């Protein structure tokens, strides 16, 4: 809506208008303008932490025209992930700051425009799927080393199909390619891509699936960032390789697939090995194994020769000679020790026997002593233990004598307190035939 015309201010060098009047009138005029949607490219984003107001610089997409835009943090957050260089549509209203006289456009709403809008949409979808775990590296499966059959989803008669098939045939001729044609751009592409992937995933001989396209614009590649396609690939039991061939942006399929290849040709190289290279590797491995075996055999041969050259193996019995000699010496020492011990024990036994014999009654009898016993067999060791006329037995070393006591004469030292002392006879000498003086002995 156009502003109403106002009367021109009169001014001259002699009567100038105050600055505040001109600024206020300008502000009043700008305040009457409506907010308008404008398109431009963000060339600068000045984010200030801790403040509500943020400042942007917006430039026309064709002309060298740029303006300063003020907005709030809430408006920036609502616009989604935008960066410098993004083309946006901004709902702005011009205003004038009185203190500085700066013309600023207040942005009340901000939306990505064109490719920026598409990128923001794709980025938002990426964040959602990432939060659900569809991009986790832990769930990605390893590709088989030698796939029997390779599934290929691509456009009919496309360069991507030709590159994949030719490279697989050249690198590993034994691998078979199971092709499913599908649209790779446009509204119907997502449904056909999902059907082709599910068909190959259900094939019992397909070991890996390649989804290939030879690049394209952002709009052409939108089917490969579709949420339904991403979930279909995530649900596959067969490993999936994404070969979109677009390096500028990353479609969601690249993130959810088990492996991302930069081009269809790169996908073929990653899926099957090169037969020539593998043959060379096998040849080198065989050569290394042969050299290792020969080296091991040589080493063991030298070790065996060293063992055989040792004296113990040249003459195994030689090692026993020293042991035999030591055993003989040990036996001799043992014999001498046994003999010495036997002599020592025999001598000790002889001494013990002699001591026992010297202490035995028989030895005493052999020295000329006798042992008297009464008729009851009790030992007569005192004169008072018998009486005149009693029968006693005298035991000698070689036998015994039966005697009759004709007289008893105790010694004065023992009989002094009991009876008158008799004359003390001279003591008997050992071996005397007469045991008692003034008596007669009778043999019975």
C-alpha cells in the first residue's frame, strides 16, 4: 500500500530543518509500509550468544544489492538448518533506527527457498532418521568377498548399468549380475526403486545389491533422499551399496546403505575383487609360503645336524660311563660304610654282652661264690634265716650241693644285740670247699 503524499518541508541554508524532524518523518513514512516477502541469498549470519536479536546480511541473487536484516533467534530456529550462501525467502518490513539513522529490515519469518528449501527439508529428514539409528555404523554389514550374484538397481540402458556390468565382468567373470530396471528420478521413482530392492533382497542367490545412478541435480536426486526408500534399504537382509555418483551433496541413501561408492564404477570395484590382482596376490602368497617352508626345513636340518654332532648322540653310551664310575665308587663307599658299621655294632654288642655277663649271678658263681636256698627255695642271705639241722642247697657255677646245717655262727656285728658274741671265724676265701667253719657238709 502506497504512502499518502505529504507536504514538502521548507528548508534553506538559512533555515534548515532539525535532523530529528527529518528522521522522525522518515520513520513515520517507513512504518506505514507493509511487510513484504523478498528473496535473496544469505551472505553473512552474525549470531550473538546470550541476546535475542540476531543480524543477517541479505543480497539479491542477481544484482549487487544487499541489506541488513534483524531478526530473533526464534525466527532463525524455526527456519531450520540454514547457512551462509542459502537462498531464502524473508518476510521483512523496513524500519529506521532513530539513534543511528540506520535503515534495517525487520525479518518476521524466514524460509529456505529453491535448493535451499530442498536442502533444509533433506537435512531435517536426515536428523530424524539419524535419531532413529538408521545411520549407525554398528548395524552396517560387511560385503561378501566373492559374491555369487550381484543385484543391480538402475535405470534402463543407462551409463551406470553399463559401467557396473562391464567392470564386474572384467574384474571377476564368474560373478553374475541380476539387474532390476527402475526410474531414478521423478515422482514414481521411489516406488519402483523400493520394489526393485525388495525383489533382489528376496532373491536367494543375490549376495549384495548395488543401487546406481550417474549423478544429477539436487531435484533429480530427491528420490534417493526419500524416507520410504531409506527405511526399505534399512530393512534389507542383503548388504546394499549406494552408488549415486553425486559428490556435492550426500543423499540419505548414502547414509543408510551399508557402503557408499563415489560412482557406479567404484561400486563394481568394491563389490568384486580383481581376478588378476588376486591371482598375483595368490602367486606371491604361494611364493612366500614356499620360501618360508624351505627356510624352516633348512633351519630344522641345521638344528638336527647340530644335535647329531653332539657327543651324547654320537656315542649315547658314553654319557653312562661317568655315571657307571660314580656308581661303582658309591657302591664301594657304601660297602666300606656297612662293614665299618657292622664292626662297630659287633664291638658294641660284645662289650654289652661282657658287661651283662659280668653283672650276672652266674659270673659271680664262677668266681667261687655260692647261693644258698632253704627247702622252700628262698635265698638264705643271713645266718638268722636258717637253723642247725636245716637242709639247704648250695648253688655253684656247675651245679648244686644239698647240705645240712650243723652249726650257725653269726658275725659279731650282726648278732651283738641279740645273743652272746661267739668267736669270729676267719673269713671264707672264694672257692673254699667249706662254706661255714666248725661245721661238716654232707652230700646227698
